[in-house]
C-alpha cells in the first residue's frame, strides 16, 4: 500500500459487516474491550473498526496487522508506536467509520450522522463562536441543520488534529459554517498546543454523513498547503 508524501488518503469502513474475519487481527486486550460493550451490535462494530484499522495501517507499514502497536497522547489521541512518519485518525458515527492517513503532519477526522436536534440552537450558542452563530443564523431554514453539522465536524476535526481533546473549549478555533464549502484554511495562534496552519477538507462520503478532515502544520511551516486529498475514498471490506 503506497502513500505519497503530499497526499492524504481516506478509508471508509462499514461497521455492520461480519466481524468474524477481523477477529484474527485483534490483540487479546482488544477482544476483552469489545466484550465489555453491553449490546452485541456495539461489540461487533468495535471488532470491525479496530480490525479494519489494523489491516489498513499494517498495509502501509508492510507488517502483519495483529502486530501493529499503538501509543496514546496526553489527551488520549492514538498514534503508531513504531518509529514512522505515518499519522492517522479515525472517527465513527452509527454504522460508518472513516480513517484518514498522512505522512509527517498531524491529522484529525470527524464524521457525524445528521439528526434533527431539538436543541440545535442551544448547542450552537454554547459551543460555537459569535461569528459562527451569526453565519448559522443567516442560513436559509432548510440549510441550518447542515450548516450546524458542517461547523461541528470542521471544529472537531481541528480539535483531533491538535490532539487536545476536551482540554480546550471549541471556541479556540473558528471556521466557516457554509455547508457547500469543500476546502478552507484556518490559522490559529496562541498556545503551542493548538497554534498552527490548518487545512480542512469537507465532504459527505455517504448521504447524510457529513465529514471533515483537518491537517495541522506548525506556524513556521507551510506543509498543510502543499498537501492534497486523494480523490478516491478507499473501502475496507473482508
């Protein structure tokens, strides 16, 4: 499996496919973790998601999937334990997961299944910036839900690229709310934990499943602007 230095590749995973082919790729602690889910559906989805993650990363690394080792950042973001410049991030919502892979820069991925939210305005007021809320309010009524999810996935992807988790509120980054935009650049200052140049790609790999991919480079670098998103979304299926 080949990944060019200037390329971001995405993988779409159907978590509702049969989990048994993925079981041989898992470590014992991952099987135990799957078993702790109460519902069988959630157990199976974890088995598929984790096995697919191992299969894809093992392909890039040129090693058996079950021997891929993970490390975790201060806020829980997973990374490869091997000495490699390969970076990845995984997001899931309902039956779908999406995995982003790149070399040498931080990456964050977020997908969210669109649902009608009775408290959409309250959530937006609580988590979006004043400008983002003004842009959301200005959207036609039929686009407001999509605008909300566009903003949410973009911000979450940036949070995951920075690897800060819930250590910061979502107002440290500000993005465009327009759901029709497919690419944007955001510059963030402040703490070294979050500062940098972020490039965002916005897509909908499955109808009703908006997604965002964020790449972060350091303020002194221009790495994110030279990267391109692979036009093909790969699928994991056994």
